[in-house]
């Protein structure tokens, strides 16, 4: 497995939770898709089920050669979901995406990387619903969520579901997911490149972004999902030139969509 290749992944959601036609999250999603066309990148779009209302966007993702994967039905942490009703919502979103695009949906990412020991009930559910892999675990003490003790390289859950953990460097008190989101926005690129050299030798690298990460003209918006004020401020700033940083990070080493890389993995350890 090469530490050089970095797959571009997108958590496709409206951070305001509105999902209106013509809203800025859609403009920014199109901007990311245009960036991929320009840079000849095939990505994985982890998409919230509510985006099914915008079928043309889903069809463009697939027609542009990207992988369409699922980011839950709504952008709610697994730890706040009801296990008794979650499977039905997830299956409905999966089938709807497949009906719209004609492509199997085989990858899953938990909102806010919220697959933790408290929400591990989802693992068997994902396998039963036909998912091949998950990309939902921060292996260590995360800033928001973490699965302390989980491997920090690709592994299989006991039921055979593949897990592609968040690429991170272990700082002892914190596992830092340095390759995406606000971390990548704020960290200087030379430091990111240095951290990249210090991940596990068998790590599968991917970066992640959201529509709001490239929305540099939005200004401050107070989120209403319980996000603490300090985190809200962090999320709303330092977006300028983010696509340029992504371009520099991915230049000449953009990896294939995650489903292709997951299928190409050899024997994996079990957790």
C-alpha cells in the first residue's frame, strides 16, 4: 500500500440543514465537482440521504466518474441515533441513491466520525445492508469522537466489513486528523506534509472536505445543531485558498475512489 496516494473524499451535506434548491451548499458542491474535472481527480462523495431531493447532483457525481457513498440519512452523530429505527432510514437512503443513479452504494461514513465504542452497533447493520466498507473511525483520542484502541490502518471488523480509519498522527493526548476539514484549513501545508510522513506505514490516506470548506464568502453563521461557540467560530473561518491547498496536496498523487482501494486491499487484520 502506498503512502503517496491520497484519495479525495467529500462529506456532502448542507451545514445549515436546509437542503434548499439553489442554496450555496449546492453551488459549492458544483465548485468541488468542477475542481475535480479540472484536476482529473476521481473522488468519493459521502452524501447525506437528504440530498436525494437533488437527483441531478447525484447523477452528475456518478457520471463524472466519482463514487457515491452514504453519509447517513441526516447529519446526526451515530451516538444520537436510535438503533431501533436507524436501519430503516439507512436502507431507504441507500436504495433511493441506487434507484437514482443505477449504481450500488457500498461505502459509508458516519457523521462527525462518530463510530465509537458507544455506537459500534452500526457495524453489523452496515454489513447486513450490503456495505463493503466504512470510513468512520478515528483510531485514538479524537477532538470530538475517537475509538481508542482501534487500529490506525485498514482493518476488518469481525463480520468482514472493511474499515478505513481516518489518517491521523498520534500526539499522545490527541489523535489529529490532519489531512482534512478544519485541520487542513488551519495547518500550514509544510507541516501537513511532515505529518504525512509520520502516519502508520500501512495507512490508507485520504483527505476530506465539505461544501462549506470552500465557501470563503459566507461570513459568520451561527449553527443550531449544538455546535459549541468556539467550534462554530473555527468552522466559519480560514476558508480562503482552501482549494489551492488541496490542489497542492493532491498534485500528482490523487488516489482512486475509496471503494476501488478497499477492494484492492490484501489480507487485513481483524478487530
